[in-house]
C-alpha cells in the first residue's frame, strides 16, 4: 500500500492538500491519507466493476423472482455505501502497520529464475492461505451466536445482484477480508503482487454475486436447502 500512498502524495496530497511542513512519513498524516485512498479506491472499484457486471453479466430475468426485494438494487448500493467507510477504518489500521514496516512485504524480485519461482510460490501460497481461512471465518459467521447480528444482513439478498457483493455488516466485511491482510505479516510477499491480488479479490467478490456465481458459492459452502 505504500506504493499507492507514495503516488498519491506526489500527485495530490503534498502539492494540494497538506502543508509543506507536514512530513510525509508522519503517522497521523499517513492514517488520514490511507483513509482517503482506501475509501476512494473502494468506491471506484465497487461501482465500476459492479456496474459492468450488472449490465453485461447479470441475468436481469432473476429480478422477476418472487424473492427479489422491492428496490433491491438501490438498497444494496445504499447498504454498501454506508458500510465501506466503517470497514476501511479497521482495514487502514493494518495498512498503516504495513507501510510502517511491520509486515514482510518487499519489492525485491531476486535473481532469475529463483526470484520468479518464489513469486509463483507466494501467489499459490497466498491463495491457499486466504481461501482456507475465509472458509472457516465464513463458517464461524454462520454460528447461531453471531449469525443474526453480523452475517444475516448479507443474506437479506436472496437473489443478489453484483451490487450486493460488498453489502456487509462492517465487522462481517472486515473479518472476511482479514486473511488477505494477515498473510504478509507471516509470509514474504512482493508489494505489487499483494496489491494486485487484493484488487483481484475484490473483483472476484463482485463476480460471485452475479446470480450464478453466488449460487455456486452457496452450493460449495452447503448453504442451500431443498426449499431454495
């Protein structure tokens, strides 16, 4: 995330927003900048990808289903817009630790071919690690002690559109993203790879809420009953 922050500082924050006397490596300045960058980036990614998926992938015939809610798309968007800033507060705390040097993120590819091999292994490891832990987190969120308060709001959308992809309770949304942030504190990972995978994961989250993708996800997690 420091790569994004350095670009934002160079082209926007330093010349236009902050006083020249405020050091770029000041922790409070970094926290404010990360909140802005994270929220702006999240909204752009969400609206751009969800809109494309909604108009070009989503089967609009599903909107005639009796379980499709009145004004559902507007409600999905409203829920997401209200949730993302709260999710970002917890996320920024981890981003801040990363840019302060507490993670194992690096920008060294190493010597060829060993550097390339390490890069490929880290990507496979990242996907395995995150998928495994998200499965157990998701399963835990279906526990009767927390489901109604935290995870049930996401399942209001029985027939979801891509705009439901990030319509989470803030704590639910953060918990399901937590493995992506934990990984670079345990294992080394290239900064560009981490940023790319993080963006792709959010795009993937949108894609599995296009109707068919969400149905397949529910079948995989054993969430469908015979009545569904």
